[in-house]
């Protein structure tokens, strides 16, 4: 097995050909002799401004890979580079501090980034406007709907001013209509900001609607099973015929992986 390399941002090259480079990454948990092999030999490049979805059944290691890229854990083997600096990470749960207002939750990220205090309020207002929550600065978390909370969480992630946004099933707990609206908003924000996005989901249609490229992970351990380039023009809708057609193809491949690994 190759020597493990710690996830490292590389800020020395402003014209890097990738936003993230994952090279032969493997990850195991547990004691020697009783290890659970979660990821095996994952190699992915995410181009600047690219939107990539990681797709796979529950337990295939998608979230583990995202945590490695975010620097929350280290790979057992292989290396990860994020030339634009530390990525921003958005979780499935909003993870907002309930004792802070929406605005103060966002300002916390600005403070940790080292933005001078005088710039907190105007930048927070700009981010709230970007996620279409104008006027929500003083709202408490309990006053916000689920979709609004996720918008604040997205604004907080954007406040980190990273070139790479990692999203771990951020819309999975939302109802279908709210999720549909946030798909539109995320696509708009991505196109306006030229962010690179690595988005984890187990929802095939969500992946096809959002991504320029869909990567399917197998299970136990997670390996790259196949990938698709999505040439459907944006904006897309989840009920579009082209989205449905590609979703059927990917779903069949996913079902095959699930059968192959004995999952239900």
C-alpha cells in the first residue's frame, strides 16, 4: 500500500489546472488485523469551476471521502491537494448555532477567516442577498424554515471564500418542493461565482440535474465504478426528459453495484 499523504492546500500556484486532486486515496478504520476498508484507490481531479457529483449507495464512503478532502481526517494511503486553500464544507444538517441570529452565524465564518470587524455586516448582507434571504440578518434559527436554514448554511460556507465547496447531501432532509427550489438557487450561485463544487448524494436525479460530471462509487470498499459527463444544458429541471433518460441509465448501474455487493 502506498504511503499516506496528509491533505494539504497548495497556494503556490494561482493557475492550477484543478481545484482538487485526489490521487490513489484509500481509507481504513480500526486496528491492524481488524480493519474496515472504506475507500480503495480513489483518483479524481476536479477542474476549476466544475460541478461534480459523487453518487453511491449508503455506506459506500462518499462522506468519508469528503471529510478527507476537507482535511477533517487523513487518508490511509494516497494524497489530496486543494490548490485554492482549505475547502468550505456544507453538511446535511445546517449546523447553525441556535443562540445566534442568521447574520451572526455567517459573521462567525468571516471572523474566523480574519475579515476586519468593519467588513462583517456588509459582507454578511451581500451573502444573504446572494442566497435570496434579504432582511433575514436578525432572524433566529427557530424562526427560519428548513430551506431558509440551509440557505444560511450555504451563505456561511460561501463566507469562507474558498474556491472549492464540498456539499454532503445538504438537501436530503428537505421536502421535494423546497429541494427543487434550492437546486435552482445552487445552480444560479455556482454559475455566478465560478466555484468548484463537489456534491455528495445518493439521489440519482439530483446528481443529473446539478452536475457536469457524475461519479459512481461502488461499495465495500468504495471504488470508482463509472463516471458520466452530463452534456444537458443548464438550467435543467428534474422532470426534463434528458435528465430522466440519463437517470435511468445511472440507476441501472447503481442497482448493479448494489446487487454485486449484496446490499439492500
